C-alpha cells in the first residue's frame, strides 16, 4: 500500500465526536502528539472506527502551512 | 498567536527543494518524524526560511485523511 | 510572523454560527467584502474569537480556484 | 451561475508565471488587494487566461484559516 | 465558462443531508458512480439545489490523492 | 482497507508529466472519464507508478465544489 502524499503517520484514535453531518476524530501518535481529522459521519460509520483503533493519518504536502514566528 | 486549526506542531527545516513555481520543504519534528510542505517559491522567498530553522506546521482537520488498513 | 501562503488579509469577525462539531465564521475586510471560514468548534473555542475581533485570514494559493465566465 | 462556496470575488489577472507542471496567477481585486492561485499549466492553457483578464476567484470556507495575532 | 481545475464532471443530486452548519450532497454521474460534496448550509441555500438537479462537480488536481494498493 | 473519504474510484494511469518539484498524473476511469492528480515528484517516485497502472483515486467531500450553471 503506497500513498501519493508526503505526510503519513500511524496514530491511535482517542475520541470521536459525532454531529449530524460531520464528525471529529482526535488521535495521538506514538509520542503523544495530538492530531485531528474531520470527516463526514457517513465515512466514519463505514470505516467502523472506534476509540483505541490504530489508523494511518495522511496529509498531502500542499495542505500543510508553514509559519515562521 | 492562536490558529484556527486542530493540527499544530513545531518542526525543524531539513531540506528545501526549489522549482520554478513551487518548492518543497522537508522537515522533522522533535522525535524525527518527517513532515513536508509544498508552497510557492514566492512564499518561501518572503519567509526567508533556510535549513535548520524552527517553524510552526499547521494543518486544518478537514485536510487530514484517515485510513484503516 | 510570516506565513507560507500567498493570500493574507485582515478582517473583522461579523458573525459566528456554532454547530455541534463545526462552526462558521463570517467576516468582512476593510472594504466590506465578505469572507467565510469553517473550522471545528474546538478551534474556535480555543481561539476565543468573538464578533468584532480583528483576525488574519490565510489561504494557500493551491486552494484558490479561478473561473473565467 | 451559482457556486457552492462562501468566498467569491472578482479580480483582474496581473501576472502569470509558468513552470513545467504548475503555474501561478497573481491577481488584484477592485481595491488592489493581491490574490494568488496556483493551478496546473494544462488548466491555464485551456482557460486561455492572460494579463488584464477579469476572473472569478472562488475559495471554499473549509480552506480558509483564521489566525488571531 | 472555464474552470481552473483538472477534474470536472456533470452529476445529478441524489440526496441532501442538512446539519446546523454543514450539509452533505450525494450525487451520481451518468454511469452511477457516487460522488459527495460537503459545504455550508448557507451555500446550499443560496444555490437552491434540490434532488434531481444537474450540477457541475469540480475538484482541483492538488486535492486528489492517489493510492497504489 | 477503508478510507475516511466519500469519493473513491478506481482509475488507470494514462500519462505522467514530471517537473522538478511537482508532477501531474492523468488518469481515466472505466468509462473513460478523465481525472487528474498533482503531487510531489518524491511521492510519485516512491509509489513507483507508471502508465497503465491501476490506482485508487481518493477525494475528501470537503474538497469537492459544486456549481449550478
């Protein structure tokens, strides 16, 4: 399995918050960095994700913003 | 400084690859996870980023894809 | 503070509409152009944004679509 | 013509910079705010855009990041 | 009408699911491939889209992820 | 393998155009609809994609724009 994206990390699902259309998945990686994804409720239901699951987190490099403080 | 995005991490710039329009910035976080951003050459020139710089990496949750393998 | 994005403008928050997961922030710039951002409710709560606040609006050039009518 | 996006503005093309795959279109709106879009060279060739053209600029609200400085 | 995006298809609206901030539009193309868009409730109300309508579906190439299984 | 995205289709790679930083992958689905993805050259090299390969095309619903002409 290979992804056409430069950012790829394994994470554990910590919390799922469901709305009527969208839902939010809070995760953490192996060193406890927090990560978050928002997707449709339909997608999360089809994926059948629950707290404690290991998932792959993918972000295309074009979606990453760099800030120099 | 507060960002309207759920994913925020500090990283160090490892390598910058410049094309004629776009450029690619490879970074790593404190535990050596690699990250990557693509932006315009104009943006990187204005930011004046170079290898070794500390930057803030921001990703909105809607841009994050979860895969269950 | 420098942003790796080509589109950057200062705006005033006009209205915030909160859902259970996502929220919508309507803004206007100095010449009354309207702008809009959607983010998680968690993000807006952490930012502590309210109507009348001045904010920076950032959009990466790759997210901008041009249409020739 | 109606767009499923919250951010919509008319702009004038100021400058086009072409790379081998991507190209960058710098624009300004009626009050001289600068805007920028990056797209494929194929797209710009098909659109047949040139400096001075009026275009519609569209951004979905989910792609807009707010920062509180 | 020309769009600065590489992915463009005509589809028929099959189902609209409205939340308080966001809504989801399920569509299908001429060969019954399903497609889906999420946008603000404000946008869909302004577009006045309903089931059975023909719409144009636009996706920028940078937003498309390829996976090799 | 399950993806947290509402748009998923199988396609065949038709043409790859490589720049110095980015590259463009033109594809077509089973009924010859054309699709296109832009990614980094690094990603395509790691994926080892070539013309004729079958790939999975993934787009999050938030990245899909609907236009009513």
